[in-house]
C-alpha cells in the first residue's frame, strides 16, 4: 500500500522513480498502522561468472567494445534474464492478498459470493501445491475465512451483506490497486 501512489502514477504513464536507500528509510518512517506481514525469501543465486564461462569460455580475454558487442552476448543476456525471472518465481511468497486479488479481479464486476471466494481460495492453494513448481514457494497458512478477514481489516475489499450470503467486492480504486498484488504472484 505504501507504493500505491507511485504504482498508480506508473499506470498512468509517469516514469518509474528510482528507489534509493533514503527513499526506503522515508517510506519506513511513513508507515502508520497495520499493513499485514512482510515475507522475504531467497532463491538460488545466479552466478554470472559460471554462466559466462558456460556460454563463452574465453569471455575474460576478449576485447569488449560497447558499440560492437560480441554475437554471443545478446543470447547470453536473454538466457540469463530468463533464469533470473524463473528463480524469482520459484521463491515467491504467495499470500492472502495475492490470492484474493486474483479471485476478485477475475470475477464479474469484481464481486463474489463469500462461500465461492472461500472455495476459490482453497482451489488456488491446492492448485499451487499440485503443480509442485518449486519447494521454496510459500503459501498462506491461515484458513480461507481468516484470509478474507485480513483483506477486510486492511480495507482492500468490501462486504455487502445479503440474507442469502454476503458478497465481497472491490471498489474502483482498489480494483486498480489490487492488480499490483495479483501481478506479484506471476
């Protein structure tokens, strides 16, 4: 939520602002209230020397000219970037907000029956487990109802009470903002 203003500005076409050590300190000092839990995970390191040695054994002795790069470099950069992104994906921390954002943004009018959302969250969790994509992906440990309560306490979703069962929905501002959280699981 702290990055929400900059994320929305970037969606409108503004340039991405560089993050610095001081801007991080400023953000931490600006935190007031509960924003959920922070998860940090580390994947397998990508060792550039090993990649370069595999792709071009004599890369350290080659003359490098920035205006005329060697033919092997573009391919190596492309393969390395894919390896880095796959490593990030293999160590992602899936959380309640990611899953709820995915479910609600995929629902017609960003509205879903509470019991259907509970089933969807259970389905997403089971799907991730069954895919067995990586041993280092972390999943929410809370029951689905607790996940929903968390999203409500963070004021990310709204509840419309109904005698046949409550509906959970996103208002327009949060629908845009939650695309950030949905996109962080892919």
